[in-house]
């Protein structure tokens, strides 16, 4: 039940936060035929365990270089004006990447007011446990909710659910389970894209991990650099079958 609660809570957070970023529908119905939401998939920046190779460290942070890599996205990411929602893994390195990369996109409520970061009516931020890394190693296991709330006091961790950070049920590491978890994320993106479709900010950013993104994209060969990104569209093929299609790929 815990894993189901976490998934439902994430969807509810999507719908609650979307109300803050929606804009008024354009007067001309012809504008409704414009490009559908794009999904910008981002790999977290360099983490301590990526350098030390000490995989026994629980939920490691970014390195100083990792913070620089993330901060560079604030200048190099070209779709800032189109992003309505950013969804991140709850692992510390993913959250740090998100906050360091997008202070010019995210709403100011996610930052200390004295920092000057964030923007009025900026993008919403959702913490989704479905985006965590695939393995059960300590470095790929999240911190307890209380620790995360202390480290990131302006973020909402309600979506973690009671089972966090256990690697059981939908968060187990078996390939079959991880495939199902990835499919749940893709189905959620269909719902979220529909919620954003009548606004100017309709794109979605996902910050996740190198191995899980292989399952999410169904591209075993994908290996983005740290803080690298790739853009997709969502394609619903059947009632429960959803694919991510690379932008520019032939369908």
C-alpha cells in the first residue's frame, strides 16, 4: 500500500501545483494546434560517489564540480521560457542539481527569499520517488524524509509516502519492476501534459539518474553526460502504453 500511496501523492502534487503555473487559454482556437509538451530529460550533475567510487555512502551530495555543472545549465538550457513543471528524483544529488540549475525557471517559493533566486509565477517543482535510481546500493538509496525536509526546508516531500526510502514493491530493483515503474512515469507524463496543454509554459523537465533513464526512455544505449539533457515528446500508443520519442526522430 505504501508504494501505491506514494504514486498517488505524486499525481496529486502534479495537479495541485499545476494550478499555479497555468495561463489563460489563447483567444484563437487555431493556437491550440501548436506543438505538444516536450519532455526534457536531465541527468544529475557529478556526485561525490561518481568520483570516490565509494558506493557505500548513503545518498551522496554533488561535488563542487557538480554544482558548477548544474549552474551552467542556467545559461545553456534553451527552453527556460517554456517550462511549466520540473520533476526530480528525491535523491539529494538530483534535488541539488535541480535547484542549482534552474533558479531562473523555478518559482521563488522554493528558495530562501534572501538568495534572490526564483521567479514570480515560476515553474512548479515536484519531488517524485518513482524517479529514483534503480539499484539498492547505499549511494542510490534516499535519505529519510525528515533529513530531506531539514536540508531543503522550502520543498514539499509529501509525495514520498510512508514506505520511503525502502527498495521494495514498486521501488524494487528487479528489471520487471523497474520497467513498470518507468511506465508509470510515462503514463503520468501524459496526464501532466494534458494539464499543461492550454498554457504557454507546457514543457516538463525531469531530473533523474543514468540507469533509470535507460528504462524511462527504453533506450539501453543512452548515456548522457553529468548534467546533460535530451528532449522528447510523449506518444500514447495504447490505453496503458506510452512511449517517449526523441525530438527529431521519425515516428
